[in-house]
């Protein structure tokens, strides 16, 4: 239960991200934090990696819009919406 008390404020801070890149970074970081916190004492790194991968997948799905479009980022940092592959 003590671990959950650490995770909730971190998730609340990450939830403030409202750009597509911010959401993707937030879900990846949140997944890594949750994965590390719920894993056993011998495999924190493995839990963080698996949680981060799950967070990245969730962030990708969140960025996908309901009409079949995805948000992409150009090299200059600007974003645009186009059909998903």
C-alpha cells in the first residue's frame, strides 16, 4: 500500500501533459514507475522496462484519434494529424 501512495502523486503530475508528445512521455514514465513499484525486490529494472513498454503502447493508443488519424511530429518539433498506417 505504501508503494501506491508514492505512485499516485507521480501519475497526477504526469496527467497534466496535454500535447501528444507529453502524453506519450507521461504514459511511458508512468508505466515504468508502476512496473518498478509493483515488481519484486530482485527485478525492479525488469518491471520498469516492461511497465515502460506497456505505457508506450498505451500512449500510442491514446494518441490515435477515434477517426483513424494519428498525431505525428516533424523534425522541427511541430505536429500534424494524418491517416494512421
